[in-house]
C-alpha cells in the first residue's frame, strides 16, 4: 500500500471494547442472548468471542459515570453471522431470554436490534450475497430500510445456543456531534470510502463492503464521548505496510497517535478511541493485547 487515500481491500473491524459498571449481567447477555463464548474473565475484564477469536472486551469500572444524552459514542456494535440459520438462532434466543427492539431488511443484509443491560446497542445481522446488493449509478452500495419478515427468519433457526465460526464484528455504528468533522477524519485522513450518504447518516467502508463504520447525527449529540459505553474499537489492516501508511497520514494532522505493542491508537473528533493493527498471523491471534 502507498499513501493513496483509500484503505486497502481486506481491512476489517477487529474487536470492540465496552466500559461497564459491572461484569456479571453483560457477560450473561453477550453469552446467553447474543451467543458469544466467554473466552476469559477476571475481576475487571472479560473477553468474549467465537471459535477462540476475541470479538468483545468488557472492562469494569464501577466509578465511571453513565454516558449523558449530550455525549457522542456508540450507537451499536454489529455482529455479522454467516448464515440466515444463525440469524434465526439469534432471534430465538432473543425471544426466549430478552426483548427485541427492532428488525430491518436493509437490502444488503437482514438485521435484528437489541440493547444490552447497560444501554449499549447491539445489531446481529446476516449479509445477503454481495452480487444482490443494490447499487447507485456510480457503483456505490445503496443501503435501505424496510420491515423484516421475522417469522420467515425464525423458520430458519436450528436452535443453536451459540454463534458459529465465521461470526465477526461486521461494523460499528457511532453517534457523533459533527458529521462534517467525522467524515473528514475517517474518509480524508483514515481512508474509508463513502458507500451510502442519507444526509443525517453516512456509511463508510474499506474496499467494496457495504459498511465497516456507520456514523449518524440523529440524536443531536453535542459533546465528546465519555463515561460508560464504548471504550475503543479496532480496525485491522492487511499488513504492516498498510499500518505504517495510516500512521503517517495521521501524524501529518493534529491527531495524537499513541503507540501500542501491536499497533497504535488515535482519538477521533469526538474523542472515541480507534485502535489500528495489522492482520496477525494465525499463531498470534490468541495472544492479542487487551
């Protein structure tokens, strides 16, 4: 990769981390409702994932204040499941053990929406084949929203209690205080590309995916992120050259870049922490720095 504007194909979302008041209820929710496996747990940190791969980190801080109505932050973490049967399984777990907030057919995917015990949004979705995604005349993906036939999805359920191998964090969706500043950061500096722009929300991606990052201004957030909720999320680029390129672009701006043993971290315009690292080798995947 050179200093071209766009992140390379193969860039993906890695882990997300939440700052929570307690661990017990969130662990139960993400294990028993969402369907992740508990990979490790201590007094202040727990990691959940699928097939040994960490996807979600929970960090307990009893003194952290709740996020206010003015603060930017997480809209939802979106777990992508590999089949419609897996989506049916998730719907069955939600109906048995939780409450469904909403469900939508986005033309590119079918999605279920819930809220975790600490108020964090969660999406569970299954992509349609990319060849069936509607596109604009210039080739961008066109995301829409129509009602989802829940009973049709429920009929696909296999009754599984766990998300299967192949589940990922498909995208992260943020509530931001300024779409203009956020777009400048993630598009002009980081190198994500706009796939869908509906005015009050923009959906950004690396490569040809429908979106790795959604950002919206629907709830008039006016202050930087803070308190409980999203602690950080991670973008994983294909190789060390790509990682170095992103870091160089950031260092040419006013952004403060903090080094980490596996990459670096930067704050976006709403002070949301974004971590970057290169795709690990297979032997490295089980020992990621938390």
